[in-house]
């Protein structure tokens, strides 16, 4: 009887594991959204062709999914900066808010566990032995050594030649010049060098801060300005894969929106820029070829 009851209790789990995603890309995207699988949802919505009857709904759903993903990444980056300042309670709150936006975000639960563990060990105070990552503690102040005042130099001594036979009269004044003994200079200890102030706070990442600013623009639906700022960031840091990948994705999405709105030439320009950033992007290459054919037929 116990075995039979256990088998019955496992049936819902087996049934949920055997659910197969729909073949239709729009329905597959909705299926993934219901399970908080945002990556699968975005991939499915982006695969909806323009001729599909639900294409406008797919574009709107993809924008909503991307907003959740961007908000999660923004909160995660904010939490990491707070952790670097040992503000773990605030970091934990930001991580939990990020988990609400994207529950299945890879690695997010591990960040939450690590922050809770550090709070349990140290509380909200930085340990005296050093900061995160083995940072050394600040050195103790060195006491100042008082330098005694310099002893005044003796007055110059005059040497005169004296006669060997004492007489009652005053000795004759010699014609030899007076020799003056100069006082030895007192060397003062050199003053310690003044350490120059650092140019910026340790741990600052200009690329990460720039990406956060871009995500805030996208949250306010300022897509074109976000593209301009990302382009400038890519010009300043041409070798950073984070900037290149984000710019390529944003241009791809803007190209899809423009193509769906009938602005084929503008979509072609966006997809050409994507291929310059990612020459191996076959999906964009196919979209670009289709858009060029459509533009030639007009």
C-alpha cells in the first residue's frame, strides 16, 4: 500500500516532466514565459516570422521579456557593487528583487546563498582582518618622532702663534692670518614623500557602469539613445565582448521592430551593423537577405 501511494504521488511530477513545448514559435514563447524560462521565451518570440498572424504580439512579448531580463541584470550588478562595499543587507535585498524578475537566472541563487552566508559570519560589519578578496587591513598610524633642536655652532676660534718664553709684557701680535673654523652644517632628515590620491575608487568598472546606464535608458523606452550610447562605449572599449554583444543584440531587435513597421531600409542598416560586429550570425544574415530581396521588389 505504501508503494502504491508513493507511485501515485509521483504521477504529477512525471506528467509535468513529459510536457512537450508547442511547435508554434509564439505558443512556445508563451509556454516558456509561464515557466519563467525567459531565455527560451525570447528565443521563441524572435523566431516568429513576419507573416505569422501573431507577429505584433510576439514583438510586444519579446520587449516585455527583455525588460524583465534587463531589470534582473541591473539589480544583480547593483548587488555586486553593494557587496564590494560590504553592504550585504542591501545587496541581499537587491538579489531577491532580481530573482522575482527572473527566477531561473543562472547563478543567481548561488549569489544569494553566498551573501546570506557572509551575513551569518560577519553581520553587517567588515572584518578587521581585511576586506573581501583578502584585502589587507589599513596599517596603524606611525607615531611622529620629535627632532631635538639643533645645538648652536661654536664661535670661530682664533689661533695665534705664542712665544715659548713667558714675559711680563703682552705678546707681540703675529702677522699670520686668522684661521676660522666653520661650523658643521646640521643635516635635517628628509620629509617623507606624500602619497598621491588615487584617481578613482578601486573596483570601479567603466564598462559595467556604462551598461547599467544603457539599461536604464531602455527601461524608459529610449532605444535610439541607448544605441548611440552603446556605440560610443564600443568606440572607447573596442575589445570588450560585453559591449559588442549587447550592441549587436540591441541592433538586431531594433531591426526587427523597424522591419515589422515597414521601414525596410532602416532595418537593413541595423542588420548590416550587426554583421560587422558578429560576422557569424547566420540568423541576421538570413533576415538581411530577405529584407534586401523585398527592398529590390518595391
